[in-house]
């Protein structure tokens, strides 16, 4: 990567605390409830509160974003659910490492007086 290359990282923030029911997240994600339930079963997304009944689940904006990312991976790479879970976990780790590298680079620049 050259000095002119930049990595753009976007984080989803919802200051209003918007939540979605199972039905609403399915509508916004354009998917069936069975798919969302399977994603929850595999730990790919999680409802805000643990409830035994799926129809009582509520999801936040981050879960909707993750649902869409899972859909893209499944569509584009033909991944199965275990593959989705592993891939998203690895992508989360890469994102965390990038944030740490950016933080450390910033700290080095501060120490060097730049």
C-alpha cells in the first residue's frame, strides 16, 4: 500500500436507539424470518435481549448491517452458514486490528511531533 492509499472504515451508529422486530428486520433486509433465525442460531447476529420466542426478538441497527453483510457474502461467495459465521468473525478481527494500527500510527505521529 502506498502513502496515497487510504482505508476508509465506516461504523454504524444509531444515537436514537432504533430497534427492529423480527418482522421489521426481515422487511428491511428483504429476507425470510427463517434466515434471520438461522443467523441467530449460528451467532452471526443477536437479538438485543435473550428471548426463547423469535417473535419477541428486537434487533439494533448494527444487527441489520451485519445481516446485510451476511447476505452479500452468501450471495457473492455462495457461503453456507458456518462459513458466514467464520468469515464475519475474521472480518471483525481484521477491522479491530486496523483500528488498532490506526491508533498506534496516530500515537507515533504525536510522539514524533508531526
